[in-house]
């Protein structure tokens, strides 16, 4: 089921698509994830967790930038999902976004997949 784009902020700096694929809820943030736009990703992440989705995949292939606020949104969602018996998987990170996760060590706490297809196949 495709829920479409759930929001945009700051002249379209971030859009988040939400859809269900098999047993996974797939969120696709496109643009810049930062202090000004992080709430647009937090809301659908929280909604998926609140609905009891056990497997959330964040398709990062269209994410051009992620700062510490965006990273904290993802880390918080991971903790909430795991507490509820689920998990958050990241897929298709662009090098500039992957670097933030590498520098902070956050890639060690997520299931990170090269592609969305790989994340969905697991």
C-alpha cells in the first residue's frame, strides 16, 4: 500500500514517501534531513512504530544530506522499534550520508544494506 508523500518543508528540502512492501514499512526521505526538516521523518517513523510495524526500512538512496538531528531521529526510532520488538533497517545510503554514520559509529547499531532490494530480501 502506498501512502504517498507525507510532507514537505522549507521549499521542498525534504519529502518522505511511505509505503508497505511485503512485511516491511518503507520510508523514503528525499532531500536534506536536518534540524529544520527532521520532524517530517520523525512523524511517519513514530506512526509506523505506533501501528506495530515490526520491520521499518528507510530507503536513504534519495537522501542528499543528514546532520546530527536527522541521525538522532533515526537512532530514536531504532530504540523505540527495538523496544517494541521490531527494527529499523537503512538501505542505499549515499556516500555523504554514509560518512555521517561512519564518523559517529552509528552504522554499527543499524542493519545497513547496500540497496533497498537487499533490505527487502532479508
